[in-house]
C-alpha cells in the first residue's frame, strides 16, 4: 500500500517521479508555451521576411521540413476529406477534424510540444461549437 508521502516510481524505468498521470519523460521536457513575439525590428520587415525566418528557424526545428510535415498531415486527413467529398460530414466539421490531425501529425514529430496539444484541444472545442451551431 502506498502512502502519499512515499516516492512514486515509473513502472517502465523505475525513475522516481512526482506524478504518474503523465509520463515523466514528457513532463520533465515540457517548457512554458512559447508565444511568438515580434521585436521592434519586425516592424520594418515584410510579412514574408518574418515568415521566412520563422519557417526556417524554430518551426523547422519543431516540425521538420514542410514536405515531411505536410505529407504526414495530408495522409492523416485523407479519410476526413473523402468523407466531406461524399457529403458524409459537414465541411466545417471536417475542417476542424483536419486541423486536429495536423496537430497530431506534428505531435508525432515533437510529442512534448505543448502548444500543439493546446491547439488540438482548441480545434476539438471548435468542432463542438460548430455542432451546437448546426443544431440550432
């Protein structure tokens, strides 16, 4: 029988952990959400220059090359797009599901990227919002 003040250990590696609800290898790697901030220098750059810096910098490190990232997401969203084309699902609901799949595809590359988890939850919330609006 375990007491609250006794140390907890990971079942897989035996490492002492504070929580058992989230794998310790993810919990210890989580960083605060990085918000995109623009410096004063950005005011003098075009949107394309800023996008170039972001897509070849941190985003590239997080998600890999766009060919790989987009190909994975495209494969994962194919059944959703097919269902939309058949008329089995409302296009707005299908789009929300596609966006969730994009986030899942990115999490396959960076499983500890909390921003993608939050975005995915947000897209599920928009799915629910759309369902409610369609039911009105």
